[in-house]
C-alpha cells in the first residue's frame, strides 16, 4: 500500500466509512449491503481498531448465546472475505492488505489509520467550554445521532450509546 491510508469512520448516526485516493472519495454505508452481520462485524472492528479482536469475542458479539450459526468460525471467515471486498469498494486495491487475521486476532493493517468520529467527539467534549467554547459547538455539530442506531439490539453497543448520548446532553447544557 502506498502513502498514508486513512479511513474516516462515522459511528454517531449512520455507520459510514470514507477513504480518499488522490482526488477521488469512496464511501461505504450500510445501504451498500443488506447483511446486518457484515455491518456489525465492520462496526465492531472499527470501534475497537486500537486492539486486536479475538474470534471468540466476535462470535459472542455476532451471535451471543443464540444458535444463529452452526459453524461460527466458518461464518467469520466468510464475513472477513466480504469485509475485505467491501474495503476494496473503498478504493483499496487488496482488502487482504487492510483487514488482517493473524494469530487468532482480527486487526487492521498498521499501514491504515482509522479516524473515528467518536474519538474526535471525546476530544472536543474533554475541552473546557469556558476556555474553548468553540469545542462545544464543534462537538454538537459532529454528533449526527445516537451511536450506531442500526445496532439497537446489539448488547455491546448499548452502554456506548448511553455514554455518547450523555456526553451530547452535557455538551448541549454547556
């Protein structure tokens, strides 16, 4: 991969991934596929991009205690393949070089940087409104809706949705 590869990820409101190659911007949204499992897979890996995610952790997130898949390990391999194909639609020549599975961990390539709107939102909210009132306005503008509203039924997203909504309400009060 050449140059600095940055994927901009929106988790506040609709899930969106953006990647620029030269002057061309590629966008991937949940409307690009009907597979809820694929989007949950990409959303979870994006939010926890600073660490590797184990196969067991993903199985728990995607299926929990349900009998949703007879062979979850094989289904994860399929999701990895489909996730890599989605990343190729983001302008990457080879998704295998972007989304990795090594030593039992799903990770992003160290050559790819994910910039999450939630990280920016946290940074803006951590600044003192008295010292930097502009940060509150920027945080409010960044908040495009609840954390992953399409993941309403996903237990992993519930506490995060509450966390970001509470921060948003505090920013409104500030």
